[in-house]
C-alpha cells in the first residue's frame, strides 16, 4: 500500500506554533477520522464507540465492562449504555466471567461477528483514505509510535 496522489493543502494557520502541537495534531486527525468512520458505520447502525465495544467483544479477550471503560477512556455508565444497545440488537451478550464469576464479560454473538466483519471492512477503507499520503512504512511507523507513546 503506497502513497496515493492525494494532495492535501496545508492550512495557512498551521504555520502558527500550535500547528506543531501533538495534542492539536492528534485531535484533528481523530476528528477527521471520526467523521469518515461514523459515516461508514451508519450503514450498520453503529458509531465509533459502539463499534469499539463490538470490536473488543469480538476479540476473544472476553473484556469486562470495567475493562472496556478503562481501555476506551469512557465513563462506566457510557459503556453500560453502549452494551445495552448492542445487546438489545443481538450483537453482544453479557456472560459470567471465567476467571471471576462475579464479573460479567462482554462477548459477541454470531450476528455481532457478522456485522463487525462487514463494518470493519468499511473502516479499513476509511483509514486508507485518511492516511493515503503515507507510505506503508510510514503508516506502520505511525502506529508503532502511537502505541509506544500510549503504552511504552
């Protein structure tokens, strides 16, 4: 996957010092990606947050609601609402934890995995569009640096 001939014009205000602030750059990249992602996910009745919960439910890692909240940086009540909606739609279910029987884990259903696979393909296309000016190596380096910055 090499760079496409997508020309992106640098905004005039990017010349200001804030144009090099990591926080602003990450926020703008996320905002642009969120618009693309939510548009693609709308076909499946999902948004980024609900898709994130569904993705983790499909991961086989059997996350608890607390783990979902912590990992996604959401309030636990937001996760409850997201899981409730996905459960109501038959995409996930709450199950008894295998390690801690008191904890409820969130797992995908067959329908959840089907919808996830279709939605995932759309999001991968959104990501290719958003990062079209990066080479494959630059894309991999960006991911590695973001992971390193977040988790060491």
